[in-house]
C-alpha cells in the first residue's frame, strides 16, 4: 500500500501508514464473516423405536379407558363385594370405608361420639355378622354371595329419598343413584353351611362411589313402598 504523504510502501492490510500515520486511501476493509452453524439433520426414527412408541401410547390410552370406564360404570355390587370380603376377613377398616362421610358425621354430632366410638359403632354390624356365622358354621368360615335383584330409584322418588336423607341424617351431598338390592350370602365352615337372605338393602352412589346405608335402610325402604 503506497502512502501519498511520506511516499513509503506499507502492507496492504494497514489502515494508516505505520511511518507517518496518514490514512491509506486505497485500503479496503473486509467485512467480517458471520459464523453460521450448519443445520443438523434430524435423524428419522428407526422402525423399532416407532413400534415401541406406538405400543406405549396404545397401552396408556387403553389403561385410561379402563379406569374411566370402571369409574363411570361402577355398580352397587362393588359395595356388596367389599362388605362380604370385610366380614370374611374381619377387616374393620374396609368395612368402615363402606360408609359415606356424612353418616360418620351424623354419628359424631347426634350421638356425641369421638373417632374411636364412631368407628366401633359403624363396624358393629361386622362383628355381629362374624359372631353369627361363627356360631352357625364355625370359626374358619368362608363366604360367597349372589345378587338376585337390583332396583334403581329415579325421578321424583329419588328426590323424595334425598329429602329424607337430608331431614333424618343431615345429608348435603346427595346420591346421584340409589339402589335396592336383594342378595344371598352363603357361609361354609366345619360346622356346616348357612345361607342368609337380604332384601331391601340400600346402596347409595355419591361422587361416583357406592356406599352401603344400613342406618337409612328402614326409612328408605318405607319411603319407596309408599311411592
């Protein structure tokens, strides 16, 4: 690069003359090149990976459908099954769970019970049943049940039953379904076999779950027959 002021030669990439500092007119700046990161090519999923993903999604959807279907399609027989299992295995916790929380609160508020007293009162039918079957069939008895009839209560009759629950047991969350069941329980033990027959046994569906309602059985049964 030639300097017009001092007439000396400088390297081509200089902006100013290194000898006299005069600007070098013929200098051309090179624009800095921007670094462009090359695009990564997406690798297509292998056939094996694709199959695994599809199977996994299908499994999740199937399980979800079963759970939702079981919840929506629950039947009062689920409560009877749990009750029979609780009596056979002497599982007081399972039997206690068969009662809706509103009837538990009724025991506490109207009979001035504490938690332990309420638990004993609610599970007393379980102990009574075990004593009865032990006397009839022996201590190591097994139970089997068979539902012979289910009658669902709907319309004005259901509204009337809910009104009775509100007045008699302070219910605020009302059943969406009420069912009267007839079923048999057959006990077998070393002393022999004994069959019990239950009629007008009431089950309530609240929040998608079925509960037994022995406390209200008489009132509800009378109500249904009146209507």
